C-alpha cells in the first residue's frame, strides 16, 4: 500500500473500514505489518496486567464493574498481593507492569495507588532492571495534582480510553455526568505532566458507523498519542447494554483488526496492544492483532482469587489459567507470528521517546 499517513482522510479511512474482500484486507494487513517491522522491529513487549481493584465510582452502561452492578463481588488486592505479582513480572522478564482498577478519586484510593507505585519501583529494582519495572497506570480520570503525584511516584505511562470521539455515541453509552470533554481535558493534562499517553476506542458499538471510527483514527493522529488499546465491544449481561444488538463476532474482529492496522499506518511508531477482548471473540485474536500491527501484549497477573471478579465484558479469557501457563502460551503465540518477546525491557513507545528527546534538546539549546 502506497501513500503517506497524511493521505488517509475521513472518506478513505471509512471506505477501508468497510473492506471485506480478502485480497484488499490482506493488502492492508501486510502494509501495517511491514510498517511495524520497519519502524519498530520484530519485538513484542509484555505488560504484566494487575487488575488490583474492581471498586468503581463510575456507572458506564457497558461495563461489568459499573457502580450499580449489585451482582458484582467487590475486591481490592492488598499491597503485598500486588507486589507479589509485580515481582513475578520482574522475574519473568516482562520489564513492565500495568496497574489497572475501577475509577475512583477519593483520597484513600489516591494514597494507595501512590504507595503501590513507590513500592513496585523499590521492590523490583535489580541489576537487570536498575530502575525497576516500567509502570503504566490505568485508573481513570484524575485531577492534575493527582496525576503529578503518580508521575513523581514513578509511573510514566498512562492509559485513558476515550471509547468514542462521537458526542452522540458517547452519551448513549455513559450516564449523565460523564462527558467527553472531561476525558479530553485529562488526556491533555497527562501529556503536560510528562506521561506517555495512551487511549483507545470500543469497536462495534451499537449505532457506530465506519465514519465514526474514521473520526476516531483522525483524532488519534491529531492529538499525537503514544499508545493505543482498542478492542471489540462485547456485551456484559449484568449491564444496561447487556442485550444490545451487535454484529457477529467475526465482523467485530474484522473491524478491530482493521482499526489496529490503520492506527499503525497513520501513527507509525506508537505502541499498539493486541487486547484480551480480541481473544475473547477469536481464540487466535491476539496473534492476529500482532500480524496487523500490534506490538504489545498484556498477560494477566491479577491474583487468581480475583480474576473472575474483574470482568468488564462476558467471556474474558485467562480467568482460570495460572500465570505461568498464561505466560508460556502467549509466548508461543507471539513466536508463531515470527516475532520475539523483548525481555527486561520497558518497551516505551518510540513515538514518546522521540518527543521527550526533542523536548530535552530544546531545553538544552542555548538562547539565540
């Protein structure tokens, strides 16, 4: 596929998202795969995923851990349980961890997250990882002063999914009081506080069109994000959207893979995750994601007793699998695509590293 990223306008992207013809799909896939290998090499980065709490103050209409889901057993892992998972992550050579939870802004929660980040850094520092594990936070919208605390504690990547950039669609999947504007403001604050910033959308939502997804892709490019986590929408039965009419699994997987591939083509040197939701709809979904341009996989390190209680959607895989089994199976999957797992490497987005280097050079440049 020829053409610069700037050539991907709304109309062209929407047309590509409608693509079903096998040869045309393969052309896009191959272009995305080649772009990945050229810009980033063949390494895949692990992020050990620790879902440390399913307590949430938000009430998103699609989410299994929404505040008003009374069927959900709530938990918060202890500091030692989190550190045990982080130490496994470091021993296994993952290099990085993702600390994910429901969204809260109360002082007790903020203090706990800050303590966890400090402790993970301290506990996992070693000759192999002189600065400890790399840490990505995924704990929802937070005020700027809280983001600053988390950054100073040692977290340097942050994932805040926007779910959709379409105002009408956003309102249809969120209750009143949650706004697209506040999400955007937090994403901007994350950038200004020095984080590598990640976002992403749900794919296959009721009422979503190829044009809406094209707008999401253009939003990615406009705001110069560093990381992306996207996945197909999967209804959860204990939510208001549990009976939503959705496209068949194969159609949602097709769209999700196209979104990964097109994101790679228009952002080039960012990090893109092959998400668990892909595997929930297709047993080889994460491997397919890698061949379409993803370069990050997040093996679950959530303590076993809690895995079944962090179900954002129905059918989540790896809820019963041991962490060693999960790790080995995923490594085999990565290698089946011709890629290799990068051990003991933070795997920061090249996009982010280039920007930080540019800022450093600008700072050091003498006044004219």
